[in-house]
């Protein structure tokens, strides 16, 4: 046996230690003592998704199992381990002479191609890619070259492959095939024995991009042949059911491959001379044609030298299938497994119900005299005297407020407001009289006002509609100007955001490309005051904000979350600007990240925010060539001024008694058949048998005889619609929908950091109604995007984790960082910051297993392989790593969401229609996908059965509804989990105590116990009898506040009627009730409330 240690790493480490000039390269095999890997040993005679190969002489089988490589005689028996240790190594292939084995390994950091001697000795890394990683190597017949799949990604993180050829001595390789796009894969290369051809699989499904819920009964994959002499490519086979994982017989005459036939994955053999083909075995494990399949649609297999027998993995076993008789014979194996498993990263996150410090400070602007900062928090504008003043509300208005700007004399502030009924306005607040005046006369959605140098004109943005604020009064969006008195509104241009006047006041700068989740390249442009003579001044890839100084001599900008400053040279040419630009000097402003960049009036200082901290930096200190500049520019300081805004946690007053109900406590398996609960403010004061509970005289009593009580649901993988930059509504319909259907806590593992933590703190303070919100904020994205996280060092990982945590994140989402060393570095940074890591599963089984091995908090989304066998059950059950399968968007088959559209008339759900625009419901449910039940049995229900098996072996499973249909989706996910065989109680635990523990809040929520927070659901019927009774809600209690679930009117001790949503406000003709229920019914923007994954 050989440990997976790279000679390169040892030499590198030795040199580094001698000279001390560089930090040691991160070693996947030795990521640090904090991981605390412990060896778990077990014996198995079955395995999951095992790639194998047969030696040229037909005497030996080599295979992978949980990232280790084994060898055994062709007759079976006890396998000898060739490669073991922490690196994950798969896809072994014998060289043509049988003396060497190629394999895929992440020992060098990420997946690359390695070779070793057939006994496991003398390993050598052949390819050394650090982003475009490789797998699925196969040998050329001369033994001097390998062909492998090289992986490419762009903005979509799972990408597509190309075939590249490499000499075994190394090098950069030669491209053989060119990908047709960045989403449809080619994979699974194999070379003909004569070396003339390469056969491989290709995603040929229509559309030009990867799609979920593809139909395996049509053609997804086909097998192509590449001619090494001419470069010509021709299709060999495919058609209905597709064709993938080609393998050529030893004599080059037959092609074996896998095909889907209805719900069966079938081994086929194709005669390359005649074109005849047919099935030889129809009980293979389910293939991955309908999933992202980075490592192939099916595991490697091979022919025996007799050109009749095929050795292949299926049903957890290694089987020999005779292609003439169709006889199948098991080749038994036993593997002594010793797998190293790291400690799980998991931090408890107690829920405070006293004062909290506000961390999400936005729209900060500094007064002209530098003595005051005004900012947005908790829905309103606040002012703070610098440096040590206490923050105070700017106004006493009830409309939400945002995006302030000072007048030049510092006596007035222009800002925007929002009211769900009256919509938006631009207002002016006088700091002396303490009065605000509305400037705009028309309703609309107004943004980012700014004053001209002469203070006579305001430039602003009028937004188009959106699903949060509606579409009324949003015609002709764009940039406008108006007099400072509010009249003479003038349209300037339809493009751009963040308009500001040039220093002369005769042109208007604006930014194009959005902010985060926008175009990769942002541009700073300008037009004249009539919207003409457009000019582009700056182009900046990965920029988020481009902020010119008032004197137009400088530009401050954010680039992948960091803040910089550079000269702004307006010379009639477009300047490419980023942090490494050489055509102008660029200096880093902030030590960590920064938002809300803004300038002092004299253009000498840049100010910004990061969480609760206000920063300022003088331009002269960032360069050496200005008067009074230092001889050497020091690194930016991390010392700033704390805003220190405190807020009370919202909670109701008084007591509520819920009496005589069945109580499913989730405290173990405890069910109280006739129980009562006393709620004092927002916590459970007493719970127990009704006969034992004394009802306080002051309590408001609800007799719930015949009803059932359970904890509020915790959605561990929610997307609550917080991607939009902009103004917050006073009633957020996704929040109401979730509460109405019983979701009292949501964990959103991918959202806009500024938006989601604004909403979270507003819920916490009582400014808006909603479930308790947890989030990761921006994902730590491993592909292209203006929000991506570049992680190549531990310091990169620390930066990414810290800049997320500072806004209030209690978890981060490591999202398809391609290399394992990157993912390990995120884990290490998270350990240091005591923050959870919930990684994107990415539909990649081998990567999922490394997530478990390395101790992630959990795995988000289902693994694409089902069923799994003893090896996976031992690993995952031992690890304590959680699992949130999100069956509603099931990887590798039809989403469970479509099952429930098929089985229920969603558009008839009157309650759902109260809290969701009809356009969302109708567009997703009325023209629904229909499929036989057996297809769902082979897709999300098969996955659910694997979820059940994992749970039986100790894996804690969590409900996560992915935001597919707010509120209702949580029940669908719960019911889908139950379809796999869990008991109703077990299923309910996934939506309550399991999920609460997963996000670190299990000591406060998730079960009904004395002292815990009062997140409680009252159901008309018992979900222990029928799981779908979970959707018979009568009352939702969130943090002690009690709502009538059907209307979401607050009841209890502080009754309050819900106000109308925007689609209920508009006065349509009462003869047309459809319009009453859904304003702007035909707007295309409104018809997708779900979120794609990857």
C-alpha cells in the first residue's frame, strides 16, 4: 500500500523551510491539525459508483472505492489496497502493457491525471491544472500518451469538457475536441486498440445549454468517434434513451455502452462493422444522463480479452456479463477500508431576544463638514455624529427611507421613500426644521437621487417594476432630472444606474451592468443633459461599483468585494480598470471588503462601510506622488468607527395559553395527547399535560380541543427572493407566504448579502413581518461572476469568510470551488471564525464524498447517485455531516416539484393565491409536465429512499424547499422526504429539530420545550396520521406573535390586520376577479419565483 503523498509537495516544503521566503503550499493530505482526521475502519463487500478496469492479460481488476484504489485477481477475493489516505483518487486505468495505472487524484490540490506502477509505487502527477481540471484518463495504445477530459466553466459553475491529449512525461497537452458551449458536456473517452479512433460521449440535447428535468426517453447523450488522422468527428450511436460510457472490445469490433430504456439503465453492445446493436443487461444502476456528470454518466468498465465478457459495477457489486449468453456472474470482493474523516465544522448560534447591534448598514453618506454620517438601517435613515455620537432616526415618518444625499451646505438631505400603498417618492429633509417635503408628484419607484454642482437640479433613477413592488406606475424607466423644487421632470436615458453630475454640471455620469449578479464588465459612461453624446470612460471586469470623485480626477471602485482608488483620466478613450491595471496607478483602499463608497466634497477622502464599521481614507495616503504623500504606501488600516446602532428584538407582550391539544414536541419522540402550552411574550413558559398546567388569569386562552400542535418549520435551504438590490417593501409577500404555511425560520444559502441581512434585521426588529432569517449572503462562487470568491490561499479564504460574517452571516456557502484545497481552506477559515459551511453539492458524487470526509457542516442538494451502499453509509453515518437533499429540485431526474404540480391543482389553492401573485402560480402550474408515476419512482422517490437509508445509518436529514413555491414548497419537500419510507414523525423532524440543529439554533427552536422560543403551528388535523395534514394550518406563531394562517392577520394580545399586497391595491373592475388577484398578469419578469441551482 502507498500513501498518497506527492514528491513535489515534499520537495517544495523542504525548500520553503530552508529559505523561508514563501508560505508552504496547501497540502490536501495535511490540511492542518484542526481538521483532526480520525481513521474509521470497516470491511465491505459492496461499494458505490465504482470505476474499474481489467488488466490487458485479463488476470487483474483494479477499482476505486471511497477515493482509494484497490487491486484483486479476476476471480475476486480480498482486495489489495494500492492508494490510500486523505486525497481522493478514482478512475484507475491499466496501461496497454499492464505495467502502469493512470488515475484521477486531487493530491496536488485539484483533480489531475496521475500515473503509478501497477503495484501502486512511483506515483507521478502528469497534468498540473489549477482551474481547468481533468479526469477520465484513458491510454493511447503506444503507452506514451493519455487522453483525458478537461473541464471548463464560465458563468455557470459546472461547465463542460473537452478532450485533451498528454504525454506521460507531462506538459500542457494538445486539444482534440472543442466544446460547443460552456454547459453541454463531452466525456468518457476511450481509444480503439489500433489507436486510430477516440470514442466519447456528448450531450446533444437541444437548446445549447444544460437543462434540468431532461427527458431520458429522448436523446440526451450520443457517442461520437474522433479520427486521429483527419480530426473528423462522426456520430456512432445514440437515439431515444441516449448512449454514453463507450468501451471498445479488445479486438476493436464491438462497442459497449449504456442506454436508458424507460426507467432502466441498460448495457448495450453495438457492432462497429454492421451497426447492429442490442441489450445484454437491463439492471444496471441508474445512469446520470439527466444530471451534471463531470466524472461520467456511468462508472468505467472494460472487456475481457475474450471479447465476450464485460466486467462492470452494478448493484454495489462487481459483475461479469457474457454478451453472447447474457449470463451474469458476481465477482466477489472484500475490501478492508480505513477512511480518514475530519471533525465536522459546526457552530451553535444562540438566538438573542434582547438588544442586538445592527450590522447591515447601507447607503452611508458623510456630511460635507465630515462631522456626521447618515445611513439606512432597519428600513429607515439614521444620523450619527462622528466619531462617538449615538445613532438617531433622521425623521419620524412611517414610510421606509433610503439612499440619502446631502445638499452642498449640509443643511438638507435628499432621499427616497417607499410606502406599499402610495409607492415611492423623492423627499427633502431639513435638518434644522426637522421636516420633510415630498418633491415628486407622481407615484413610482425612485432611486439614488444626486444634486448638480449648482444645487438646482436633481438627477435620479425611475425603476421599472418588479415582483416585490409591483408593476404599476413604472412606465418608461430610466434616468431623469428635475428641478430641486420637484417640477420639470425630464427623461435622459433608459440605461444605467447611480447617475451623478460631472463637475461642470453639463453631463451625467452613470454606471451600466448592475452591481452584484450583473454583467461581468461594468462601465462608467456619460451623456449630455439631453441624453445624447454617450461616451464610455471606464470598463472594469468584476467591478461592482464605479464612483467618480466630485472633481472628476479620481475614481473609487469595488472589485470582487475589495475597494480601490485610481486616477480618472477622461481623455476620449475607454480605459480598462481593475486592481492590476498598469496604465494608471491603482491603490487598495480597504484592508477588508467595502461597500457604500462615497467621496468628501473636496475629493480628498473616500469613505465606505463594512458591516457596523465606518471607514475613511485620504487619497494622498494611497499614493506616493501627491503633495504630502508618504514615501511608501502602507497597507490599509482595519481601524474604523463603530456605528453601534442598537435595536430591541421585537416580541409581543402578555401571555397566550394553547390548551387541550395534541402536542408533537419533537423533544425526542414525545407526543402529549392532551396538552397545554403557556407562552410568555416570545418564549414557552410551560408545556405539559393539560391537567398539569395552570392557566394564568391574564393569559389569552385558545381552546384547541381536537387540534394538533407542532413546532414551526425550519427551512434549511430556502431562497426567499432576496437577490434584488433596491427598496424594501413594508409587506414582503414571500415572507407572508412562508409564515402562512408554517415556515417560521428560513436559512437562505444564496442571496444578495446587503438585501438578505437588511431583511433579517428588519424582521428581528419588528419593522416587517416574516420568518426568522438566516443566510450565507453571497455564495463563495467558484466560477465566473462579479460576486465570485477567488480562493487560492488560506488568506483568500479568510477574507471571503470574514467579509460575509461581518454582515451577520452565521454560515457560508462554498459553491463549486473547483479544487479540493480551495474547499479545505474555506473550512479552515470557517473553523477560525466559528461559522458553518454549507457547500453546494453540485451534482458531483465524488466531490460530495470529499465534503463529507473533510467535515463540512452538511451537503446541500441531493447526491446524484442512488442507491448507495455500505461504503457510503459507513462514511457518512460516522461523519456527523448533515444532508439537505432539496428533492423539490432533485438532481438527476424529474424534480419533486413537478410531481406535486401533477398531483394537485395548485392554481385552485385559495390560500396560496392570497400570498403569491397569480402570475407566479399560473405560469408554473397550469401547463404542467406530466409523466408516469414510474418516472418519479426512478427519480425523486428513488433519491428519497436513499435519504431514508442514510437517515437510518445516522445521517441527520433536513428539509429545504429551495424557494420553488414560497411556503407551499416546504410541505412538498416534507412530503417528498416521507415518500422515501420515513415515518411521519421522522419526516417532521427533518422540518423542525433536525434543521434547527443544522443551522446551529436547536437550543432555541425546533422543538417545543420550556424556555424555547415560541415558534408554534396549530393544525386542524394530525400529521402523524397523514403527512399531508401538515398543510392544515389554523394558526402560525412566530417568536410569540400569533397569526391566523388563512389571512395572516395578527391575533393574540396585539391584534393587527394585514394590509393589502400590491396586486390587491389596484382598482380593477370587480367583474374580472382574476385581475383583482394578480396585477400586471402578463409581465414576463414575474413568472419565475424559483431559483436555478448551478
